[in-house]
């Protein structure tokens, strides 16, 4: 009887241990599955975050590039964008040309109509870095660089203008180069015409006569001056008009060699 009881107890103990082992195994498997699921979820989230960050980075970089002014489009070195906007011009100094017929009196107020000019500007780094094989665009004309000579703020390309090339001069104030013509002046192009009243305080300063520089003419004497037979004329190579608050406040004419 006692032996039977002992055997029964032993069998019961074995069954209990087996049940515990099964439960522990199931729990471990469940935990492993949960850990694997969590790891997969973390990896997926990381990938999404990285993709989002990459997309944002590309967008920001694209925005930076969109706002950058590049003078080397299509591998060609071109002038910088012309920033002179005549439709919004009310103050500033511009190269100009006019003659006696340009000045009129309207309701007791002198008005001057004049033609405005500008010139091409090139990025200093582009011009100072020119080398054989580069392609320049000057005044709408393409030019393949064959030779470059730089000296004291000047860069001569393909022998200069006399040899069919071009001569650049440095404008240190704006860190740009401009094309210098045969008479050592800028190469201007026409922008358009403007008409503004002449301020009563306007003064024309005239250095055109090399022997008699610094001559001044008040606004009231402008009609008389322009009506005279003038050998110098008023052209963009020598003449500037200064505007302030939509009035002409000064006119300057320089000496031309």
C-alpha cells in the first residue's frame, strides 16, 4: 500500500515538473517573438526617419541651389544678371545720353528726357580663373578662350580687342570685371528712355574741357548750355545723371581722351 502511494506521488511530481517546463518554454517563446516584433518595428521606424531626413535635406539643398546665381550656365562664362530696373528707378546714378531737344519746359518746370545705359559685369572669380578651352559670352557673342594674360587688374583674352579678343578691367569696389573698349571706357548698351523733372537745385558739373575742368551750370542755365554748339556732346561714355526722389539733382560730364 505504501509502495503504491509512493509511486503515485512520484508520478504526480513528474507530471507537475513536465507542466512547469512546458509553461516556461511557451513563455520564453512568446517573449522572444515579442522581442523580434519590437526589433522589426524599431528598424522600420528608423528607416522611415532616415528617409524623411534625407528628403528634407534634399529639399533644403535644392532650395539653396535654386537661390544661387550661377554665371557659369551650360559651362559657359556669362555676364552677371542686369540688376538695373528702369520701371522702379527713382534714385541713383546712371550713364545717360541726351541733347538740346531732350530738355523741355512743362508748366514752368524743366523736364529732361534721356537714354539710360548699362554695361556687362562678370564675376571676378570667373575672369581671374579663365583658361584655354573655356567659352566666354560677351555682348551675346561666344568666344573660345585660346590665351589669357593677367596683369595689374587687367585680363587680356585672345590678344585683346585689336586681335579679335577682349580686355577685362577689374572694378575693385564691386569685385567684378567689365569689358574695356578701345578708348579705355566701358562697353555700354542701351536700356531705355526716362523723363524726370529737373530739380531747381540741380547743377551740371563739366570736366569735358581738359584745359578748363570743373565748370558748373545751374539748372536755370541748362537750356542755354544745351542750345550751344557743343563739340563734346552728352553720351554714356562721359555723362551721368543722378536722381533722388524722382527728380534730377545732378548731371556730370567727364573728360574723354
